[in-house]
């Protein structure tokens, strides 16, 4: 008889600093996953009306001062306000506090310089689909992140979708370029496909509807089918058919594969420039 394994417990008390789009998505995922609202403090000088109502209705603390170190501090603030916020945030950090950062461009070394009490630090790079539980998140921990801290980070990130642990923090910039920025590339594909449909004679509304459903359906199939993307592409391409004619354009020298490599390289390069 098989036994279900219980998910790792949330590290509590839990402090969320910054409840913007990604922070709010994580917060809702935690509450849906059974986190006790009384164990949560939200720090946000200008919370959205939705977050203010959520805190009031569910009994979460909002903008209270630190009375004791947190079990986990999740940094969802804007990277450019880290210096300003660091002194107040440091009050929440004790020797056992797990710090989880979703701040783009801020390395573990950057975080430790600004939050000198921090020991176990996990840097993560989520993407927008994490807001619906379908994200792809890269994560890397400082040397102090042992098994229990890693389990705590996984509990905090479980509702966001796939979690890929990295052995080298230097890979975060490449993760940013592929999955962090990647949804925008897919959205652009949907835009371009819809525009091409209009150029081919379709009414704009119909073309947009077909393009959107096609991209969403192909993504769902890619998720559900264990075959590699290359194999799925081959399976849908009949020799000498319409798809083959289109792919001959998209895959020629200088076209989509080359452009994608160039785009990812540019995003990776920019991620490195924003670090610090």
C-alpha cells in the first residue's frame, strides 16, 4: 500500500515584504495551501486595495513592526528600493531565518551585504505564469541552505509550478533569459501569428481568437505529451504540406532559431548588467 507524502511545512512566522503581482500570487498560493493567516505578516507601504482587504478579512498582519525574528522572510519588493528597505527588513532576520528573494538582478552576495544578519538565502527567478500555478522558477541557495531550509523554500514556491534548483548562481541570468522573460516571447508569437492571419485575409477578431487558442493549445499539448518539442513538431509536419512550407521559412538561416538565440543572449547580457 502506498502512502501519500505530506508536503513540507511552511516556515513560520512568515513575512512577505512587497505584495505586488508576484508577491500577491505567492501569498494567495500559501493561503490556499493551508498556511495559517495568523502566522503571516505583509510589509507593503502602499498595499493594493485587494491586499488590504485580504489582510483584513483573513486576519493577516499588515505593516506591523518586528517583535521577533521570522521563520522566513520573502523579498518581493522592487530591487531599486532594497537599500532603503534593508534596515527595517533586517529586524525580521535571526540566525534561523530563511530569506527568499525574487528580486531581479540582486545576487546572494548583494543581499547579504545589505542584510548582514542573513545566513540561509535562496534566490529565485519566477515567471508570470507562476501567478496561475504554471510557472517555471529557477532557484539557488547560499551554502547555509541545508535540507530543512531547502524544504522550506520548496513549500513557499510549490504553488508557483515547476521549481528547478541550480548548482551555480551564475546560471540565474540564463534562467532569466529563457523562462523569466520567455512568456513575453510566447505572447509576441501570438501577436505576430494574429497579425499574419489578418494579412492573409482573416478578420482581426477571428485571427486573434485563433492565434490565442492555437498558442494556448500547443502549450497545453507540450505539457501533457511526454515527447520532446522537436518530435511533436515533426509529428505535425507532413512532408510537402502546408506546415512544412511555413517551417521552411521559420527555420531558414537567420530566422526563428537564430533570432531566438540572439534574443536570449541579449536578455542574459542585460540581466548581468542589472546585477548589483
